[in-house]
C-alpha cells in the first residue's frame, strides 16, 4: 500500500490479485467542505465522525480521508437540501 498526491487529490494504491494495482481517490475534510461549498463544515464532519453518521472515512495515522466514490454515493442518499445552512445542519441517521 502506498499513498501519493496527484493534483491535490490523495490516492491510495491497493495490491490486488494478479499483481494489478487499483487506486482509490480521497479528499481531506477541508476538501469535502469545499466540494459542498461550505454546506458541510470541517467541524460538522468532525462531529459526524464521533457520532458515526455522515460520509464514510478512513484514518491513516492522524489523517482523516474521505473516499470520493463513497462521498458521491452518500451525496445521492443525503441531498444537500437536507441541510439547514442557518441551523443545526442535521442529517438523517443511517438505518
């Protein structure tokens, strides 16, 4: 396994059967916040991690990273219309 950064997006390589490598792209919490144009703050992401809600993430050392493909799937199930920009920014709990 290795981590490299390409154009600001972190990639993690996984060794697969047959010797092929696959790459998963990740975003930091700051990049996730930018992606959702501030509708989800870094602090909100931190709170969601402790409450075990919100998008999936991985920790590599102290780094918290969000897989882009899982962010996209989460975004489809939790549209930004569920957020109240002036309020608590609550989301439905996972079922």
